[in-house]
C-alpha cells in the first residue's frame, strides 16, 4: 500500500454534514444513529462525531472481510477497557495478538463445542425443571430465560451450588455491568461508585473466589472450569486469582443476557406465524434430551429459525475498535489510534444480501447459502464471540422444550420491534404464562 495514495480522514464523508439533518448527531446515544441510512447514502466508510470525538464508521461485506481478515490491526486492549476496569487486565478481551490466541487456547476446554455438547442432557433437564416450576405462573420471559440459563451453567460448565436468589444477584450484576460498557468514561466512572453495583460486585467476586480457593486446595469437580484452571495454572507462571475469577465468571454468565434477548424476541415472532409454528412443532415431535448430541441435522426447521432470530436481533450490532496498525479501507488510510465503529451487522438489513430483510422469514436459510461475511451476530476471526457455542446449545434446547410442550399465554401485548436504522432489538418486559399443551 502507498499511504500517499490514500485519502485522510478529514476528506471522508461526514455523518453530520453529508447525511444528518441540520448536522446534529453528537448528542445522541449509540443506538440512535441511523447507520443503515448513512451506509446507503455515504457508502461503507464515513466519519461521525461521537462523545466529543471523531470516529470512523465502517460497514458492509467488504468491511466485515477487512475487519476479520487480520485481527492484529486492532487494539482490543484500548477499545474494550471497561472489561479491564471491572474484570482485570488478564480478561480475554484485554489481550491482543499472540497473548490473545494463547488465552483462547486456555479457554477452549470451557467453551469448545465438544466441551459444551457433553452437557446437553443436563442443560435440557434444568430447562425442563424450570418450565415445570413456572407452569401456570405469570412471569417475565427475559427474567425466566436469564435465570434458567444461569442455573444451567451452574449445573454444568461451572458446577457450583447457586440458589435462585444468588443467581438473581449475578444476573443483576451482569446486566448493569454490560450496560455500563457503552457509557462514556465519565459516566462509567460515576456508575462504578453506585452502592448497589459495588455490593453486587463484591458478592459475585467473593462467591467465585471461594469456589476457586476450594478447588486450588484440592476439591475435585468434573466440569469445564476444572480443565480451564488446569490450563491457566500450567501455562501461567503464577496462579492469578483475579484471572481465574474472570474465567469462572465467563463460564457462568457469558452470553446469558444476549441469548435471553434472542429467545425473548424470537419466540414472539415464532408464535405470531401460525403456519411456521405448526411446521416447527411437527419437526420437534421426536425431540428428546439426546436429540442434539450429534448436532441439528435432524432439525433443519429449528436450525433455520434460530439463524433468522440471530439475523433479526443481533446482540452487538456495532463494536468499538481502535486501530493498532495503519491500514487502508475503501481508499482511506486509517492511522494508528483511530477510533472505529465496526457496524458488523449492517449486512443483515441490506436488500442486496437478504431478500425482504425486515421480515421474519426463516425459510430463507433452507433456500440459500449465505456468505459468512454477511453474518455478524457473533463477530468473526480469532475474536469471535467466546459464548457463541453456548448460545447455539442453549437456544435450540430452550425452544424445543417450550414449543413442543407448552403454549405461551401472554399477559401483556408484545411490543418488540425492529429498529430499522440500527438493528437493535427493543426488548419489552413481556409477561406470560407457560401452559402445558
């Protein structure tokens, strides 16, 4: 590449000047930008004023290919610093290059598909038990899914005695912590002083430290965390308790919030499409706890349904990045230190990629073979979402149990819509009753 041939950021199309009405945008929240509209008018790269700074936005098939082809062009340590502030500098999100690849190897016994799939019957048992416990009782769907998935993880990946009350504290901490990661530095620093957050963090970390110390003192447990501890302790010079705390936390909570939102949003779309629901239920008639041990090849309708839910309701439509090594994209040179918003799921809502992109149309996945560059729900390359395999085990088991065995009687009118400009699911607190069929 010849840097002299590349245009500088100052010459890049501007969201405020070339797209937004009256040039107003810097005061809005991250999910209020019309990135889809800007992409269609300005192309796959443009700049935006965000939190008082100039950011570069990239999106589309080419942007996904460029961002995922060489992960070493990004400085994740700087871009994802909220995780460092709470979880410590040995958290997997804080590592770049070879240290990150080594950390992923350490975590593979916890998050590899084979390591998770062995627990499918046990996960199925927890989900069935929680559904039975809540039969005929009005409940929040999001709360139900969060609690159920957390208890499932506490029975398998990180075997520990976790009560429903204790799980609720972990869930509250997880949801408030994740929400804080998109705050400005100033707002986040203030949030960390919130008494409830401080108390929840202490409870969560103390709980996990006790678990870790017992294991280091010789208590043997057959779970995924035991293998992660073994690799972390062997490959590290010293055992870092905080590093193990962050790994234990990942096994217990990683992805539970996003998976719950996917299930909450997706379930309502499924139930509103009676014809597709009937087709799904016929396919699920032979379902049992062992059905998914060899994958989902016998359940193509369910697999297509989940793929469509992931497309319509991406949990992280835009990810913040910081350039580590200068690179060229679409004729512009992005220098080291440039702050970037990678709109990895813009592709989900492009007509040239997905026909009728705003429609719930799961059959599209039976009729087409889409490029991996067009699917950004879990990111890509070596930094692909660590909890992806867990989500893809939890979701089909939860949906199979609910759709085969229950009718959901909603006590509130569903109010979940697509944000056409951004792709963020608007998650209402839907309440309903699981009634056995």
